[in-house]
C-alpha cells in the first residue's frame, strides 16, 4: 500500500519524450552555470516530487508563511523553507 503524497498529488517535473529531447538540444546553446550541491539536491527533490506539493522553489509569500505559521500560503502544513 502506497501512502498519498502530501497535499494529495504527487508532483512530477521530469521531462520525457519529444519535449525532453527538444530541451536537451536547446541546452547545448546555453552557458553552463555551476550551482552548489545543496541547491542541486533541492532541484532534484522538486523534480521527483519529494517536496510535493511544491512545483518549484517557494514564492516569498509561501516562504514567510512557512517561517511564521509553519504552513504554505494555501494553509497546507509545511515546516521547512525550500528556497
């Protein structure tokens, strides 16, 4: 039995198929930007749904709501800022 994801929906930000191939081709023309390991881990966690229901890094409204209320701006419990 698999438990439900937090917020009721598992987020999947992994590209596949034609869109993935198109983005890979476009990326060949983009300058490489090195990021710290912890930021890369956060990006992977967002992409694979580990931080569901987050679909990306927190907005400032969500960030301050988490800091002050331990909830996302939509009132869903969340205690760790993801910035």
